[in-house]
C-alpha cells in the first residue's frame, strides 16, 4: 500500500485501484449564508497581507482549550499581535479590540491536517503539478519538501474553509509504476500554516518520511524482511558516516550506497532529535519496527498501522505515537487484513498518542475532522477525537510551542464552529490563523456564485 | 402510484423463454441463443428474500424518502413489504415490536455507483475485474460476470445501510459494458443477489479516462473528439443492427403466415450490439461517467441524434454549470459531497454541487464509487447539505435523504419497487442509532425485503464473507466495542 492513495478509484484512474477515502448536529445550528460580496472578499484578501494583526476578542464562547484550562463553558479568547494573549471565563476585553461574539458556539484550536500533500501539489492526476514526490537516487532522506511549498495553492483556501489552519506535508516516494527507485526514504516533512502568506512555513524537518509497506517491498524488489534489513543498513551506513566524516572528505571510507546529502540528513534521526515517520501496516511489522527503533534509540512515529489494535500494548509501551486514518476498515492488502474502524479508539484506550490523518491528497485535507468523528463513532472519546486533530499532531510533529492548544503565548489559530466540529453539518463560522481572521471564501464559492443563478444578459464569464 | 407499483410482479425467471418464438418450429432443428429476442434474461435472478416476520418499528423519526419526515413514526413490515407507515399507528397482532424511540428510520440506502465485487478487496491482481480495457467499446461485457460475491466490501456496505447497489464496469472505455442491480444480501452466486426485475444499465464514460487509456496505447481515442467519434460510430452500427433484426422478424412473420416462400436469413447475433440496441429500445438505462458540463451537453446532443435517453450522469462534478439543461432533459446527476480536484475534469467540483442541482429541480444523487465511501453515504450527503446551507440554499433532511434513496432508485430503474417507505414497496429499511446525517450515526438494523440482514446487536445476524472467516479483525463484529 502506498501512503499516497494517489488515485482513489476507477473514476480517477481506471485499472488502478485505490482505496478511497472519505466524511448531528447541534440543535439550532445556524448556517449563515455567505455573503458573496466582492468588496468584502477583496477587503479580506488585502487584510491578509497586512502585518499589523488586530486585537480581537472572541467572547461568549465555549472554549475547548486542550490545555490546562480544559473546557471553559463560557469565556473569551483575547488575540493580540497574532498570539493568544489571554483565555478564560473572566478575562477582560482590551479597549479597541474587535469583538467576535461566538454566541455560545464552540471554539477550538485550528485543525491540523497531518500527512498530506496540501501545499505541495495541485491536481494529483497531473504529474507536472505535483511537488510532493521528489526523492531521487541522490536526494532521498535529504529531499526537503518545504522548498517546493506553494502558499498560493488553490487547494489551501478550500482546506481552510473546513477549519484546517496547519498542515504537515509529508513527501512520498515517486513511483506510480513509472519512476521506481530503490529508496525507502521519501524525504523531509514540513509544517505550514494555511494563511497563504509568503512566510507560511512553520517548521522544516518535522520528520523524515520512510516507507515500510508492501509498496516499499515491491519497490526495492524484496519482501517486508528486506525492507527492514535495508532500513537498518541505511541507518548503519549513516552512523558510519557520522563517526568518520573526515574519512568521507578524504575518500578513506567504506563504499556508501547513499549520497552525502542523504547521510547528513540521517544524522538527526540517529541522534533521536528528529522523528522517523514510518508507514507500516501489519501487526508483525509494527512490532519489528518498534524493536528496531528501540535498539537504535530512534524517535519513531508509526503511520497507518491498520493492525495496530492487535499490538496496542506493544505500541503503548514503546511510547511511539501513531497516525491513523479511521475509515480504512477493509482488508485492502495482505498486510492490512485485520483493519477495523475501532482501531483509533482501541489504540487510544491502550494509552497510545493518536493522530488522526486525512487521506493523503491535498484536496482531502478538510476531511480530517470527519475522520476524527468516525473514530469517535467507533469508540474514541470525543475529547480524544478533537485532540487527535489539534494538540496531538502539534506535539508529535514538534510545533506544540506554536499551536495545537488555546493557551497564552501560542499562535492564535482558532476556529469558531457552528456546532460539533466533527459533524458534517457543522461549518466553521470564523477561522483565525496567527491572529488574522481568514476570508470564508475559496474558488469553490466563487464558482457556486457564478453558476448559482444564471443570467442570459450576463454570461458566467463576466461574473467575478 | 405506489399501489399500482405494488401490483407489479417481478418477472419470473424463465418467463421470457416460455414466450419465445422458437416453439412453433419444434419440428425443425433448434439453435438456441442465435436470436437476441429469444431470451432477454439468460442469467436470471435466483434471489429469494430471507425469512421474515411481521415487524413494527415504533417511535422513530422517519425520513420516508418521499420528502416527508414523520416524528414518532411507526413503520410496519409484513410479508417482505411495507404495509403501513405513519405516526402512532396501531401495531398489528403478532408483530415483533422494535422500540425505535430516539432513533431514525430511512429507506434502505442505494448506491448507484459501486464497483464492489468487480474490484473486490483485497486489492490484488486476481480481484481486478472491473475494466475490460482492451477495446474502447466493450458494450458486450456484463459487470455481473466479474462480481465476486465474497467481496468483504458488500458486508461493510451493508453495515453502512446499503441495501441496493448498481455495480458498474469501470470507466476506461467509451462503452464499458452492462451494469447490474444487486440486492445487498450475501449470496453464493451473483444471481442470488440480482435485483428481480431490475433493468440493466450501460456504462459509458466521457473525457479523460478513455482518451488516456487508449491514447497511451497509441490507438484511438486519444482525444475528446476521438471519444465523440467512437460513440457515434457505435450508435450508427447499433441502429443498423436493430434495423436488420426488425426486418428479419418481419420477414419471418410473413413466412410463417405463408406470405413468403422462403425463410429469411437471420442476421448474426452480436452481443455488443445487443446491449446498444437495448438502450435504443429503451430497456437498458444509460449510466454515463461524465465530469464536465460542456461534455454533458455533447452527450445529450448524441442522445438526441440517435434517439435515446441518458438516465444519469455519474460523478458530474460540473453538473451545476448546466443544471437548467439537465432539468429540461430529465437527467439525474450522481456526484459526491466533497471529492474534487483529483484531475483536471474534476477541478471545478464544488461541495455546493448537489444543493445547486437540487435547488434547480434536478434529480440529485450522492454516490460512492468507492468501497469505503459507500459505508458512509448519508454522511457524504450531509457534507453537500451543509455546503448548500452555507451558500444560502435551504434543503431539509427529509429532502436530502432522497439523494441516497428515492433518486438513485429512479436513476437505476427500481423506484417502483424500493427507494421510499410507502405501502406496497419492498421492505428495504434501515434503523439508525442517530440522525443518519450525523457522523456518529450507526446502523442498528438493516432490513431487506422485510428480513433482518444485519443487526449490530445480534451476532447471529452479522454476515461474514468467506474471505474473512477465521481472521481476527472484522470477523466478530458482535464483539466490537
């Protein structure tokens, strides 16, 4: 299985199979109709460009802080200079602050789409628009997806409309059958914010993406066993390099399969400073990856783990967090025969830190909150479902000092929801990224407006 | 309308043979199968409903599939049919009463675009039977001949409330082949699952897929104009084929009536042409994979040129751009709540699509095309509903449930039998733990023809495919937390 699930179904790429992916509502939930005002849109866009963040007070909010303050039934969040200045039931509103009256609606930290191509690709069927699969023979572990991030991607506003404020872009190995390499490392993951601004990189080198799936086995021409052996051999080579860099410069080292750039990129992994994000599915493989990680003292994030529930105790004991897509409940591969919807809930109950991810492709990023909802429907506690798309990914990918909770000092990534954020019938009412309220419009809403009411006197092309 | 539908008896298997014209020539040598008119149903349904009892679902919020919502509703199932529905109905003597207070009842969910069975899990080469991608016109192949009844996906879909499926061939070809309608019940053979009396569909595909698949093989079509040529060429052949058979049958009748000396020479039977001729005769419904609005207009022009009707555009990402045309042509549109952007022809797919279509009066359908999404079809509809409301289009849930019940039933030709909760219809019913548009809603019971085919709380009513027998994970849904 490939992490990417590039083509989901026959409709997209006949002949190639792909699992799909996919995502009550509060009583009296309001659906404020968007006012398609071009002036408002233009104003909002221009606002985004300004460096002066305004002071905002979100009042009368039910606040799920995911921090020490827990759930605040009726309180305020004060946003100043792009950060959260105060949060609580009894905080005072600064003079001159713009007030967003939440009218009792829920406020959460912005949603994180973990393990996505969002920002590094536009149309997955068009290879020329993809920037997430760049690893080559000489640039594998070192491939840095952040350098290809396009903050102006048309997919970003669409995800933002769904309450997503940050994304963990994880590169994947090239190869849709046409560009097979023999690499296991897809490159360096990056965290971005979804403001669309030029400086939207939150963190580079958030994790190194590696593949221990049957897809990787196929790529290197071997079995799951050879994947693990190869993984260890590559790391061993990097350790040799790290211990004798002088020898590399003077050409007195043993022959290395990997490039200097790749060997360098593996040093923080060997030092346990940067996590290794490993796609692994089968219970037996998960155990072996854990064993390898412990032996080499690696910091590991286990990705996919459809059969994780069968070894939940082992994963919990390892302390390694997991990324799961809760909807993957079919025996799609021989390495994921025991997939089930309860996976996230069972792992969480065993004490594992669970991150819920959307399907990989960037156009799916907004689904992540529904995925958390499905996990909750099948046993994950609701609070853990919210944490799995906010606090946990920030912690696991090393940007907890920036966002993931509503606490003073953190970036003001905030969403005011019309109801329960995990419900399809709920929509975001306000989205703030680093203290700036985002325009609630994307190209999709412009298309809807253009074609929603046809006018023979003014053809669609003239309506924008 | 419903009562008359109730009186419609599905054709008995074999009925078509007894009415075939071959018997009069009993003394002559017989060559069965040479005349397409002699047997229109060579793979007849052997579906038989599971045993059922009289059931009263009492106290639920009921979405009828006709646009109504009944609070504190009662639905009576008897003899495999819905016999009564309303608020506070009396419970018939002997009925098994299911307390549904606080729960929801809907018609069985219908997925009008599924590849279960033809692209079964596990996704291995051996199970990849959905695309006969060897020629752009394979109208001669039938999806049912690829269906593996043991696909675990059928049972997952059942747990998601799916009671009726249209299984289509893939979209590699201009003409992919015949689609088949199944009742989502475990069967030993595909015939055990075939929906009695349902019409066949013809899968057609627009746009990128055919031109990519054949263009990459350096053969036609490699462009959209090549696609259109391919359709028209085939319809011309099909009309000619019909004409030849019509002439033959007329001459044969003359000969039998003694008006001619010589028996006419029969045309050669062609399975590809049989399917296309079935469309032109109106007995096979066109199910057309088509993303772009401008291409839909091209396909409509072709349907006018050759005199057939397109039943539904599938995927339909840009249908909102031509909603007025689709309404006028009475063509349904099946789409997703939020899939978009995976290729150029879906790049203008918007979440508001279904709501805009519904508002314009188009028969709107939410479909899956996917073994996971099919498990969550009402939730996918909820995404579209929420986007519509956000855009100021007020559609209530009683209306939106039609996107996954009555409307797909209409588009695939089974609305007279299922798709709504009305007396006389098949008792295909789902009992939900919560509002089916909620992410937390789970099916509690799924009825097909009045029989419990899935019960979340009764391990004896939880089917398991052969493939999953003996495995640890999904093998014991009753043990799930």
